[in-house]
């Protein structure tokens, strides 16, 4: 998703924190589904 911008992030041992900007045309749930799908491939 090229429209989403990562503003800040922190990596911990077992999780991450991200501060992101999502444009209004993308819902938070739509982006989270996309992100979970991509992270499952890692």
C-alpha cells in the first residue's frame, strides 16, 4: 500500500510499535488485514 506512510516505529523482542498515516480512503481494518497478511509470510 503505497499511500500509507510510516512516521515512526520501535522494534521490541516480540512485537513492534508503529505510528502510521493512513489516507481516508483506506479503512484501518483494511490496512490491518493487509499488514497481518504480509507479516504472516515472514
